[in-house]
């Protein structure tokens, strides 16, 4: 034990002093003001950051009732990509490995076996050459390739991680698109937002977005939208831990303050329902709460908005068709806020919006978490700690070099 009881009590006493300065009631009142006065539309300068599709409103649905409805989409597919996280070796190489997998509900074991594996490698040694041609293994179920990441002076881990992750996910989605009949749900956003955020992280990363490798990844996602629009099959993204700050940042700029750490915290205040008790108030947990759909053009979503024109990629659809739209779902049982995204090409259809809502709400209610297809895809694509350790050692043996691991990394690997 590292904390004695007296230490623990002292720390909690300090936090009680902080809590006295926080008034949750004021936060909720301000959230109501922002919801009622700022979002129809939310404008920053000359940019429309957020605007409702159709009527702006909040709705609730009884947890038990919605959990029992017939699924609007008879079959569902999920997609996810997992990595070993960036690993540095003593010869200067920085490596990450990602595998992408698609799930099916009902299950399809052959589909579950299929993988796309991408190994991204960064080296500042111009003499290092990597074979870039894809290769097949596991009787053709797995396609693997090595990518030479663009050279940078900083952020090597960021570049190899997101290049491997999003290349594997987008290529696997394109390879398997034909098997999806009713609905595809990505585990996460519908676009590679981690990569799109490079534009705001540093000038060096921003320049990389114009290079072939990152641009190819973005193009893959645009082609994915076009493929699913052509086949009339909706494509959505289920974001389990939304971290966007477009609303809070814009409100803070206009009002000088916004108490929420991100948009998810704001929307949780907007959607949480409370009831009076003998001791005050408590959260109601009998119903899910959710918003209408919004068009989002803030943060990373701005990069694919109709007015952006950042990526010089030929597009088969009108520019507005690629824009990000979303609605938020709040599950009071776990105080969890989920964001459900879809390209505007799908959500301009009111009937389709309603079907997607019912599908997501039903599964969140029944499973108390992500839809089944997302959970299965996450399980298929996840690389365990033991597998990560073994892969890192195998890569080191292939390079005939040891890992450049510091004390903290060795410590956490051992626990």
C-alpha cells in the first residue's frame, strides 16, 4: 500500500475544498442556455461549425421498450483496427503494427478470419528500403504489407501509429465492402480524425497531409463513402469516447468561458434527466436520451466539409455528401455519452436517419454499451498485451536489434 489512511483522507479533504467552488446546477443551467440559443446554427467567424438537420430537439426512449424492438437492419457488420502501439528500436527504427477485422451479426466465421495487416516503419536512414508490395498468408485470408512512413524530425510514434491504424482499417473496409448487405458500423469515427487533426497539432504534421501516404489514407475513406452510397448501404461510426471540442471551444470564444472539458461533457449535461428525492436529486436511469442529427464542420470534421477543399482528390459525389453528421446518445445507467456519425449522403434521408437511431438505441439499451457488431469487431482486432510483447520481440529479432525501451516502458510491460 502506497497511501496511508491519513494521506488518503488528506487528499480527499483537499478535493472537497475544490468541489465547493463548483456548482453543477449552474453548469446545467448554462448548458440549457447553450442548447437553446447557440446551436441553430453555431457559427465561428464566417464558418458554420454546427447546424441541425431538420428540427433541433431532445428525445427519450424507455430502456426496456427500445431494447425489445425488432432490428431495423437484419444484418450488421462492424469494423475495427488494433495496434501494438509505436515501438522504438536501437537502430533508429520506429514501428507499429495494425490488424483490421470485420465482424458480422449473425456471425460469419470466414469473414471473421480475414485480416488486413499493416506494418508502418519510420527511419531517418535514407539507405533503408522496405518492400511495399502486399503479400497474402493464412491461405489467402490475410493480406499484409509494410509501409515506409514519411520522415519527420518529431512525432515519429504518432505518424507510424496512425498510418498503420487507418491504412489497415480503410483497406480492409474496401476489401470486404461487398459482403455488407444492410449496415456497416465502424468502431470510431467515419473518417481518420487522428490523422486529420495533424493539421492543428504542428506545422510539420500538417505538411505531411499533402504527402502521398496520408493522402492515400484519406482517399480510401472518401472511396468507402462512395462505395456504400453506390450500393445504397448505410455506413456509420460509433464513437465510444467522444473527445471533440468544437462546441465548447466556440462557446468559450464567444462567451469567454465554458465549464466543460469537451463536447461530450456538455451534451451529457444537456441530456441527463433528474428526479427529486428526499435527499435532493438523483439521475433517472429508466430511459436513454438522445439529440437530433447535426452537421459538423468543426475541428477535424472541417477537413472533409464542403467548403474545405483541402485534399486534391477526385470525388464522385457532391462535396456536401461527404460532410460529417452525428447525433448523441446518453445512457444514464453508466453516465456514458456516445456519438453516432454518418456521412451526410445517408442522413439527408429522414427515414434512414430514424432507422439508424432505432438500431443504435435498441442495441445500447440491450447491451449497455456499443452495438454487438462493434463489440465483436473490437474483440477480433484487439492485440493482447502478451501478443504485443511477442510481436515486438519478433520484430527486434528480424531487425537483429534490441528495443530502445526506457525504464517506465519496461515497468509497464512487466505488470
